[in-house]
């Protein structure tokens, strides 16, 4: 752990140094072309990718997948993520999807809650609480999500849209994406429906554009360097809704599932490369 932190710090310093050197060289040569903030951030992420701290979450998530828990002392090893009980390989890139046993379209997070209730014996209230890391406490759910997602690394995103419920979820997700409300009259689309926009140094992806959607959706869940933890798509949506000043949404809700369906389907065909690494 100490070695990995040292590597991260060294890479961060190196990234800053590279950016400063590039800018200095350009100034000395009288050139007008200087590395953009996006270029330097991308280089920083690339340097850290081989030692992504998310690997620790993946290992813990795999242990949690096999660990017997809950009133029924059961593991997740019989949890059906859409490809059959216990099949993890390739499952994430085909979620959300319709599940016959619940009659719902479910994301990974929503489906894991179902397995916590039906397999492990938790109540629905117990299953839906405390799934985000906070105050230095790591979330078991985010570790599970990191593990399951990692088992689809390098595969193409292939979210189905054949069942009527899947089509309905996509329509609801699209409507929610463009729905303006709250004290600032914001929607998801306010920040994420046009190309080339940014907030300060942060580029804003156009999630209505296939290429941008593939780049963004295909790199979550991700390790957030600024927060020192892995964050899932569910958390990212929760935080975006919070910033829009919307009321808190329940973990694994139909709203976040529909928004995930919309983003994931827009990203179809892209190569999944996660857990990613974010600022």
C-alpha cells in the first residue's frame, strides 16, 4: 500500500513536471501550441493506470462476492446478473436489462440489492442503506461493483433494448436527462448535451453523442483520486442530482436505473475499460 501511494505521488509530480516542461519548451521556441489541460490530465491518468488503486477494491469485491453474509448466510455466487446464476464474466456490459423474476429493468446496483434480499435474507430497507464510501469508511457495495465491472474489461458494451420494459426505461431515462427543475432550473442536459463545454478545467462530456458516451460510460466505475475511493455510476448520478439540488434518490431507484439505461444504451458498441481513473 505504501509503495502504491508513493507511486501515485511520484506519477502526479511527474505529470505536473511534464506539463510545466511542455509549456516552457513551447514558450522558449516561440510556438503557439501548448499542451491543453485535457492532454495533461489524460497523460496523468495514463501514467497511473498500470497501478490503479481500484485493483485493491476489485480484490476486496471478489472476496465479498464469495463471502457468506446476511440472515441466511449466503454468498452472491448464485446471484443472477442476467447471464445465469453466478456468471460474472461479461455481465456488466449487458446491464441494465429486463429480469423476468422481478419484472423490472435493473442495473447492476439494483440487481445486487435484489440478491441481498432474496439470497442473503436482508430486508429491503437494510439492503438499500449505506452503500457509498464516506468518512474514510470503504463501501462494500462499491467494491462489489468494481469487481463485477472489472470482469467485463475490454468487452464491447452491448445493452439490450428489445423488451418493452427496456424501451420504456430508455424513454424514461431520456426524459429524466432533459428534465429541468430545482432552484437553478438545471437538467442533466444543461451540462451534458453539447460538445466542447467545460466547467473550469473539467471538460463536460456530451452524453447524447455516441463517442462521448462511450468514453464516459465505458470508464465507470472509477477510482476518484480526489476522494481516495472507487465510485460507481450510481454514485455519479446521485452526486449530479445533488448538484442540481434535487431531493436525494434511493439507492438503486427506478430513476437512476433509467438514467443508466439511457447512458449505457447511448454508449453501445464502445469498448468497456473500467474501473477507470478520475480526478
